[in-house]
């Protein structure tokens, strides 16, 4: 089933519908229209190349939010085996927005954590739209410490617009939970690989994103604030979200150039949701490559390199103008 098109993809859909109508007419009337069909096919290929090779930051945000895009549990099912989910933070309760557990990938036992959104209203209410409460971050840290104890690497799959900002989260100290994770992940003596698979929003993403390797899918985004939130602050209206997206430099290409992420993982044409199987295979390969590169490192070297990686963020060199 073809995913529902985004607004900028509708011209491609229109051409595809024209092609289908032409082929149906050709079959019904027994008329050879192969030349016309090939012309439309060529136009579709050309339009796809033009569209997807020149995506704006805002269009990539829209792709990252596409409801058909593979979510965390989809990747767990496709890339990992023997996933055993663990529940609860041993303080408040469980958080269904932050599934976590132990699994095997390529023969390696790992801890895998991440945010999970819902496919429908019922599941979104259960998963809180992928916005975790403090207990989600505390559960994640509890299991990361367990992984450290048994010398298992950690794989983090990030996909959240941000941590839940409601009253209940504030009452249970969401800021402290995220800040505590940032500090403690910096000191974990086990390899950590984080992948932004969709939305990477604010501290909600960073709370499980302090890693030795930070990867991003080509059409994911990673930002201190959503484009709509930035637009509301700077322009006083959400309609300026496209301009905000450009200014935030939140795309994988921009962040890779700035040294925030270590690798951009290519997606199928149109986005991960157009070929989830191929996307899962690419993600699995990236995880295994980076785990293999990290597994021989001494814990002291891991900690040193991880610390230096994040300390370099925001450091720039300026020269006096002539």
C-alpha cells in the first residue's frame, strides 16, 4: 500500500494516477499506448529526482513525522531477535512511551531503548505520542546501568517531539530526570550507539542520546526545539515554521557537517516508509558496524572520547577581518 502523500508529493501522485488511468484505458480498449506510458514514467522519475534531491528542512520535518514511518518497535522487530521488554523504574511506575529491553542483533546481545509513537488514537494515548514522562528516563537509566554491569552495549532509537511537558511530569521532576541521564550516560563504561530515526526533539531526545556514536536517518531531524515552537517565539506565529526549520539547522546533513552526528544513514527514495524492509536492513548494518568499531575500545578510552565529543559542540574559530 502506497503511503499517503505529503503536500509537496502530490504532483508525483497525480502523474502516477495518470499513468494508471492510461494503462487501464490501454488494456480496456486494446490500444497500444506504450509510448505515452513511457513518457509519463520518465516524467515521474525526473520529478522524483527533482523533488527528493532538493528537499527543504521543513519538508524533511514533514517526512520525519509521517504516520506511516517505521517506529522504534518496527525496527526492533526487523533488526533484533529475542527482544525481552523490561518494565518500570522502581520509583513511580512504567512508561509505555519509552520501551526498553534486552535483545540480540547480529549475534550480539545488547540493551535497546527508545521512544515509541502510536499508529492510532488508542495506541497514541497509551504511548503518549512518544513523549516520555520522568519514569521513562529513569527506567532507561536503570537498564543502562544493568547493561554496564553485564558488559552489554546500548542501542538507543530516538523518535520523540520532546519529553512530556505536562503537570504530572513537572511534579515528578522531568528536568532532573533528563539532566541526571545526561550526566550518568557520560560515565557509562559500555559502548552506546544512538540513532535518530524520526523526530529528535529537545531534551526528550538528548535524555537517551549521549552516545559514543550518534547517527541520523537522512530525513530525520534533531533540534533543541520544534520548528513550530521556534516560530512561535521568534515570529509570534506557527506559520513561520518553515523559516524556523531552515534557521535551526536541524537536518541530518547540517548536523553531520557541524559534527553533531557521526553518520547520515540514507533512506529509500521518498523516505523510510516507502520501503521499511530496506530501511531496517540499512539501520541494522549501521548498528553492527559501529558496535564492531567500539567493542575493542577500553572503557577509559570510551569515556574520554565520549566526553571530548560532546565538549567540542559549539566550539568555533573566528579570525579578525582584514
